[in-house]
């Protein structure tokens, strides 16, 4: 599966990308919300995106809102993956249009299962 990662922390992005690639996914890495937004508007955009909440230039919530405002026959499946795990943060992410929300640190098995949900 083709997956976009939007994560400004180099270490977190590298670890997540390595895990996804090890599981056979093709990964497009972006370092901020503006890059993620640009990539998700393309005709060949990944169908699944993993976004951090707090990023420079544009936060994850704004990326989700913009993606959901696009007219699309097959909208992206978006997982928020962030260190912000309070109830209010989760509610804000889901209300903005995310399909799922995971707090860091995350369990790789749980992330894999949620990616499978996104694939379906």
C-alpha cells in the first residue's frame, strides 16, 4: 500500500518509515503539514496518510480539514499519530475528519491492524 507520512521529527519519521517499508508498504515522507497537503492534492496521492498533529507550516488538523473539503470519489484514510493523547485532542482530531487516532508511543501491532482497516 502507498502511505504518506507527515512527521517533522526526523527520528520518529525514520522509525515509522522503516517499519512500514519492512511490512511491504511504499512510503512517501513529508516533513510538515504544507508538504503533506501538497502531496495529498496530487492525482496519484496515497490513499492512506499518517499525520502528526503538531507540525510546522500547517498542523495535522488543518491538513485533515483541507483534505476533507476536497471533492473526491475515493477519499484518503487518515490516521493521526501524535504525542497529544488527551481526550480533547482525540476528539479534535476525529472531529476534523481523521478516521483514526493513535497516541505515541504506539504499538506496532495496533498500527498494523489499523492500517489493515484503512486498506479495507
